[in-house]
């Protein structure tokens, strides 16, 4: 994209001021240029900035660019990378500049949910490998196109459900699948968070530091909204709770544990999906539910997810984030560890460890270099995301969904299938 002179000068000045923060460059990827991977991180909120730091710490890996439509966030991300790597990355506000940059090998997508699918597809078609944060996509059709794009352009695409790379959780899944607790027919998972009420929405003008039109990107335009009651983040993050941009708590955090449950049970497409709940705790302008119960029925196995976005779970209640129930015992997982009990409730074995964040990134970079297979390729990552999206569709329609066993799409419900895709802003329709 052509840049006007004012923007060019602003970005150049920002890059120079940030570069001056680091006086000594630490040993990193520059020491082995033939094997160096150049990375751009798109979306520089809390998670995006953390990923930028993580990738910067990897051997033979350089975060050359950080990108965000918010000038304040992109500056903070560049400073954070500088602290880790000893040199500041370039800062840009439009991801299309990254796509046009042939020197960049990998893009990390840590944007709001409505950008995940389009950004990943654009990355693949531009020849980039992609590390995409969860959920994979905003709607099922985007997920289908993400898989098509990765396969057509032979790109490595990993979803950031990092528990797939956790040593302790991988050991736990091996226990479940090897029969350590007998025949397993049920997995349950939970998410609790004492999120405050949003209060009433206020329409107005976006701050001067935010390119709101570009933030909306592929989503049809909606007025800028903020919540005065949320003094710290009146806009950022609260988009999660509106269907136009977000995927509710089910897609936001439920995908992590639902993915592990699906992995352990060895299942893919459910036959029926039932989701119930509502806005029970607060009466404000949030659209998505704060209380959710969803059941995924696979015929001879089931996954149940429960979410409360208004309460902190007591420490003595439901010790685990997820649990598998078998004919010979139970296995509960929390963090990066697990406990295995026999059918009398006696502890048999346990372990602890990391949730796999660093290991997941290392696995992705090794796959880009052709040294390993991905622990969570987009095909599998989308399958878990799809469960969350189907749960949301069931909630929004108020009906149990039935999937066609051949097409694995919603059967006999045109209203529900309408939510399989979405309307796009003209010119932003995903294309493989």
C-alpha cells in the first residue's frame, strides 16, 4: 500500500526512538543468518506482546516487525521486544505492509477474533507461515478456507492452543488413551472468571491513536463503542462480548480445554450440540452469555463445558480445569499437570509442569524448518474451534443442532446454517 508522507515520518521516528532504547545487541538469530526466521507479530495487546517477546527469545529467530492499529500498543510491543532482543523491531499499522514484505517468513496473528481467519488466509496466500492465536476463526466457513489456504500454498499453520505441547498434558492424554482409567465415555471442562459488568455502552469517536476503520477490517462497519465503567480498557478486550467481532467465552477460553477433551477422547465431529445459558449475573449491554452450559454428543462419548464469566471458582471446588471419567478411574488436568485416581478414588499417579507455551512455539519453528510435525496443525485446531462455534450457534438460535454425518454441517436448520459464515465489508472477503 502507498503510504502518505506524514505516516512515513511518524513510523520512521517511532522506530528510531525505540531503537535507541537498546545499546547492546544480545546474541541471537543474527549469528546464523542461513537458518534465521524473520517474524512479524500482528496484534499487540497483552497476548500479542507476550508472543512477540517469546518469539524474540527463540534461537535463530528475529521479530523484525510488530503491527497494530493502535499507536500506543505497537510502541509498547516494540519496546518489549527491544528489552528481550536488544534491538527494536519496525512498527507498522497495516498488516498488508507485512504481507508485501518478502523478507518476513512468519506472521503471528494475535488480533481480535474477527481477524484470525482473514489474516491467516492472507498470510498463506502471501507465502508466510502462520502461528494463529485461538480461536482459529470467527465462523466455520473461515476455518474451512484457512485449511484450504494452508494446503494450497503449502504453508505451516499452527493454532495457539499450547496445551498440545505441554509435556505433562501429553503424558496425561497418553494415559487416557492407553486405558489407564478404562473405557472413557465422558470428559468435562470448566472456566470461571470474575469479570466485572460492562455497564452501559456509550457511542462516540475513537481515540486519535486508534485506526478504528482498519481495526474493523473484514467486519462490516459498526459505530465505535466504549464502556465508561471500564476505566482501564473501555474498548480493547470488551469486543469479545459482541457477536460481530467475538466468539464469547466459549471461543475465548473454552477452546483450550475443549481441545484437550476432544484430543483425549479421540473424537472429531459431534452428532448433536446443545447450549443453554444467558446473561444471568449482570444486566448490561453485553451480548454474549455470562453463564453457559454446552454438551457435545458424539454418540458413545460426550464433552460437557461449563463457563461462568462472573465468578471465581473456590479453590476447594472442582480442583481441575478438565477431567476424564473412565470405567476404572478418573484423570483430572489443571495447568500443565494431572492426577490419576482409581475407581475407588485413590491417587495412583500425578505430575506437574508447564502449559506448553514455549514448547508450542519451539514446535512451530521446528516445523517451519522441516524438523518436526506440528502438534496442533490448523486442521485439528479448527476442529476444536468448530465445537465452540457450534455451541455459540446453538445458543443464538435456542435450539439443539444436529450435524449431517456426511457433510458434518448443520442439518435441517437454515437459520443455524446462516451463521456458518458472515457478511464481510466489500473488498475484505477471504479468498484462497
